[in-house]
């Protein structure tokens, strides 16, 4: 989704902004633009397409200036084109602005401005905001900062903005509500961005702006205030990742790198949390609320996309191992359906980015209703961890590929640790079983590596099926959510239509689709319902479907029935999702590459969905 970058200091802004925009490409976007304060006033350059298109058009212009802003836009109001791209400049050229989020009352404000004589060049809500700032500035004879604050007091919606003022060209004015902004602190220079990725190569000192905060940045001065003008003391924090973590390190794509990083990522997720003798699991972020969790009558997990799939695995794990009832909901449904939430409910929000608008709003709703709210997030310091009462970071490292991979397995790892810990504490999981499962969990990274070693073979399978128009993914029990996740991965990046289904449900509908052109991916590892899945495979083969089966190493039954198998090491069934999803990630990746798609930035998708 939209990305923001800004610079003020002594260096040339142009290369810093272009480079920063490239770092933000992973968020998903369809146009890009920059504005730089030059000797001849503020100059704006913007264009539909990639940052490289913008760069190609502007590189030779030698744009000089040490203050500037840049934006990647993911279209919401108005199609992706040059006019709708940011930055937007007010009618009289006094303000230039970039914006993430949505101004919900923009129609009302636009009507008002039209009555006052304003005309609009774009379809965006952002142009309304920049004109409103200018209108207030001219009417009220205020300074730029006050005009921004007053304009924002009239706005309903979500925003992160950075503003340049023609008459006060020595500053950047930034503000946020429900859409993140991070300020990077350099020496006589400041950076600002929608997340830390464009900042890490310059500094590791950052300030996360809070809701309703405004920052006024000059070359050597930072003023932080609330929107109603109360001065704030900046809370300077250290970023916990370095530049290498956001580079491809020899891999063709971030997604492939992130798939291959999973052994290390999961190791980091478990680091310091599992006792060396496997006798205990300690999740430090939950200690204060442990009693509440143990006494809860139910847990409600909310999330979107892949994180929702992780939540489904969590439901199976927590209900089986800890015998606490669990409900799993999409953030977007939960927040609008007037859910019943009791004060002793525990709501767990799962989110890689920690910024997904629907999940964040679900968190706020649950808090309002008095529930205890926990977060399972990857991005440290993001909005959800800051809104929740307690939580657990996944520590998977930055995930840049839009299709989530290591974040999923890290979320499932956290949920597995939670389920084991809760089961043990509630005395429903015997110590012996707890210890055995904990030990097995700890060794998952090595087993995962064995699947990664089959990468070439999985690529060959992808070659065989990359021209298919449809795919079916079937699994049961713990592997039903994995079937959903496998289908989602394929859809997201290869654009092949794919459905995930509980294997037994196939006969209630999807079986009608099966013929010799339909590849069906079965998750058929040895578990309690293995025999049932075998019957489902037979049903597909009887209708000439092509079966790719994910099976336990050494399996002979499924292997004979299936057209192709991918073996995964044997683990207790509770841990199979952590392994079984990996071949599906690789299958989707290779299919997408073979089809010539932009794997890391698939069409229409955004990494961090900050609008509802
Ligand atoms: C977007 C991404 C998905 C992700 C979902 C939830 O749709 O493209 O990959 O699963 O958002 O994101 P979150 O950051 O909350 O996990």
C-alpha cells in the first residue's frame, strides 16, 4: 500500500528519495512521485508506473535541493494515472503534500472548497486535503503548521501526511492518524517514512509518531506536538534490523529469500523462549496477563489473509493442546458485525505488519468492550503491538515479498508455543507430551531445511503445471488451513485460480470441477485421519484428476496413488503445518516465475493494507 519517504538535511534529497521509494516498492503501488524544494520553488515530478520510470524521466534533470518528499501510491480514490499520483499541490501552489490513508469526509470537504472557488485536477481525497490546508492558511492568515493542524481537525479518516510549504521552505510538516510514520534521526538531517525500510541504511535511531501527533522537522530541529498543540518529548528508539535484512542477498526474489530464511527465522522466533532441556516455554510478553489467559472461557483470534490462516492453525492447536475454546475471525467481519465480546475474553490479533487496518480496528473494538487484547506481530513498534495490552513478537525479520511466507511459519510457531505453554499450565497436557512436542518444535528448522533441499524438484513440478487454469488444495485437520494458505499463495503470485478446501468437503461441490485438467494438491501426511484422506485421493483419481500429494517421508500408500509426491520429514501431527506449507510456497513461487509474473510485487496487492 502507499509509501512515504521524506528528507531534510544537507545532502541532495533526490537520490535519497528515489532510493527510499525503491525500498518501499515491496508495499505494492501503481504510481510514484517526488517533490523537492529548489531555488526556483517546490518542483513536483510524478508518474504512473514504477519508481524506475519516474527515475528514468527525472535523472538527467539534475534536480538540486536538500529538502523533499516522495510517495508510492496504491490507488483508492481514482485510477492509477499521472494526475492522481502524489505529491499533490494546492491550487495556488502554496502547499505540496503526500498522503497515506483515506479521508472519509472528502466529498463534503470538496463541495465546500468548490463553493469557495477551488477546482480539482485529480480524483483524489488527497488533493482535497491540500486545498483545505491552503484555504485555511489564506483565510486565517496563519502559519503553515497551524493551517495543517486546523485542516486535520476537520478531517475524518486515516492519514499519514508530509507537507511542504512554499512560504516556509525550511521545514517538513508531518502528521499521523491510524497510518504509520517513522522519523529517522541523523546528524543534521532527518528522514521520515511510512516504515523503517528506507531509513535503516541512514540511521538506527527512530521515533514512531503516535496518533494525532504532528512533527515539524528542520535541518537541525525536531518539534513534536499533539494536533491540539501540546509539546511532546520525543521517545527515541533503536531499530532492530540492518540493511542486509532488507536486501536480496543473491536470491532472485525477496520471496525466495524469505522462504529459504525460514529455518533461521523460526529459530529466532523460539530463541530464549524454550528452556534448553525443553522443560518449559516462557513468552515474556504474556507474563503479566497469564492468569487472565488461563482463566479465559474463550479466545478470539482476529487477522486477515495469511495471518488469518495462521489463526486457524492456532485454533486447532489451542483447542487440542490446551482445551480452551477458540474462535477465529477476519478482522473486517469482526469489526462490523457487532460481535459479542465479554470482559474475560482474550482477543489475539495476528498481523505480520502490525498495521493492517481491519485487524487494528478489531483490536480497538475489543479493547473498548473490555477484553484483554494480545498481539502476535512481526514489525516491532508497529501500531497493533502498541495498541494491545500484551503480546509476542515473531522476530522473523523484515518480510519484503508481498506473499507472506516466513511470517506465517513464525506466527504458527508462536501459536504452537502458546498452545503448549497453556496446555501445560492448565494441566491438560501431560508433562511428557509437553516436553516431547517442545523438543520436536525446537528441531523443526532442521527438518524444514530438508524440504528446502527439494527446491529443484518442486520447480520441475511447477513447470509441469504452470499452464493450468485452476488448482484445488485439500487437507484435513491441522492441514486444512495449510490447504487454504497454499491456494492463497498460488492465487496471489501466479494468478492461477486456486481453491483451498477441507478434503472431505470436496464431495459437496468442488468434485464437480475434477477432470484430467485439474491438478489437486493433497496434504496427506500420516496422522489420525490419513486413511480418510487416502479415500479422498482415490475419489479424485477415479475422476482422472492429477494429484500432487504432500506425504510423510517413506509413505507408500499415498505415493502409489498420486501422480507426484513431495515428501516431508515425519513430525507429530501438531507440527505438520510448519513443514507442509513450505512445498506449497515453493510451488507457487516457481509457477509465478515461470509465468513471468512480478513475484515480489504482484498486481493489485499490497504488503501492508492500511485502508479498510
Ligand atoms: C495483505 C498481504 C497479505 C497478508 C495480509 C495481512 O493482504 O498481501 O500477505 O497476509 O495483508 O497482513 P498482516 O500484515 O496483517 O499479516
